[in-house]
């Protein structure tokens, strides 16, 4: 039997995870990455238990768990240092089956790439989707002066996905979520600190430890789209957060202007008709970009990867479009629910008026004191997900209940 071929457009976390899962299932995989190297854009990524279980499928979950430097304990604080709530890592582990692991994005990319043969990933290869394919013909991807045919194309080409526009022209793409973010990896401050997230008036900051002794810090401000600092982004952070509680000033003092990454956040709140068309599947931010407030963007891309590989594993050439329809049925309702929940969760730190902020802080403190488990409920149906398989029941069904199909007619149209 001829080995089935897959082309993956994009070598980010989702694309590499999909390539590894397909390779494990016997596919001949080619990964095309526009950038000259695999060095990822970004600082760190948090992998919740749902993503770790997905990575178990490609025998990478234990490698990730071994990198846990932080087991979820922490605090939610006000800018002056007042503790509003305490996060209980042991309770989260008991509820969801493991800790959240924070690691540098480059480490994850290296681990995923290690699951692939050395000649699979081609960097400096800007690819375009020429034909999404159909039941009676392969998909086609062009790169430089070459055209590749494949039984399957995985479009993991990011939030500005050109492949998405080919599959669904005229459909709205991701829009501005209302806030911009900064990310930093810095030396650990001299003074010990408790991992924390701090909410101010329309601003937030978080500081978390990495296994190698450094810290990952992130910040956000609810501000008009497209803003940039008049001087540099470190100076902007000092203006916004320099007088907040320790270790925030210490972290800022330890980095230079070039160490600060800034990006406006966009999310795909208008769902696509499907996550596939013909022989091409969208994955990760190309399909369902989401705000980072629940930390699930990369996690959902990894879930996409193993669910896609699961559905296409047993499909022959003629049956593959049907397998992609099953992928859409599993992933579209779940990921769009998380897109909406992520957008909703951003409303609390977005509050900027003094009375609203005072009320928010009082409510959070009361909930933390009287019902600490309530704060974890926001991750029910997210962090407890399990990948499809023989012991999982129906494909796509985890402990949170079955994933519901929607837009069946539109998905059928997408198959043609």
C-alpha cells in the first residue's frame, strides 16, 4: 500500500505536533516553514493537563511533566501587593489530573521536532495553498518553483493564515480583542517571590518561575489597537507597572528594551463554517485564534493535532474528506466554546473605573475565602479533556461530556 503523504504548512507548536502525530501513524510528512529557522516567536507557554495528555499520544507528555518548576500555587494580587486570592496547586492537580507546566516555547519546539526525522522540516520555505483538493484529486501546495501534491494538507500557518482565506474567502478573520500584551523572560530576582498575577485598572501583570531558574513575566493593557511606545517597550512597561509591588520592578530592572516582546491580541469570535475543506484542515490559530486569558491557545492547537491524526489514521485516500469532517465535528464546538470563555474571562481585568475595580476585588476576595474551589471551575471542561482513543469512548468525548456537532450542512458543503 502506498504511504499516504501530508504537507504541513507552518512549524509552530500545532504544526509540529500534527507532523509528529501523523508521522507516528505512518504518514510521509513534509513541514514547510516560512521562517529561516525554527526559533519560535514568543517567550513561554503553559501546558495544562489536557495538552499534556494530548502529548502522551506522541510519547512526549512525560518529558513535559519533568519540566514542571511550578505546580500551580500562587496568588492573585492588587498593584499595591494586597492578596485577593490564593491559587491552590494541589486542588488543581486533584481536579484535573496534573499540574500546569510552564516552559520556554523554544524548548517545546525542540522536543516536538525531535519526534520527526531530520529531513521532514524545511525552513525558509514560504508555502501557498494552490488547491485544497477533493475526493477525486489530491491537494496541492506551491513553494518556490516547486509544487507538492498530498493526500492531506494541514494549514497551521498562524493567526494571519493565508490558507484560511483560500478555504473560506470573504469570511471574517480574527479581530482585535481589546488589549495588547508584553512578554519577558528574565533572570530570577534576588528576593524570593510567590508566583502571582496582579490585576490593576485595565492592566495586569504575571510573574512565574521557569525550571532553568529564570522567570517568565507577562503584562497586558486594555488600550486602542496598534499602539506602540514613543521610545521603547521597556520604558512603556516602567510607566505602566514600575510602581507596582515586588518583584515587578526587579524583573523590569533586569531586562533591556530588546528583551520585551509586544503584540496586540486578536481572536476569532466569528466561527468558520468548518475547519476543513476538501483535503485541507485548518489547525490552531489559523482556525480558532483565542485570547490568552485562559492560557489555552497552544494547548488547543496540540489537541487539534492529535484529534486530526486520530481521525485520518484509518482513512484511505477516498475516505479522507470524511475523516476531516469528523475532525471538524469534534473540534469546532469545543474550540469555539473556549474562544468565548477566553474572551469572557478578559472582562474582569479589563475593568478600569475605581468603583468597578473595588467591587471586582471584593468579590474575588470573598469567593476565594468562602469557596476556593469556585475559582477552578472556570477550567472544567477544558483542563479535564482527554484525547480520543480506545479507552475514551466515542472520539472526542472526554470527562466533560460529549462534544456536540453543529453546522452539519455547512460541513458537508466544505467536503466538496
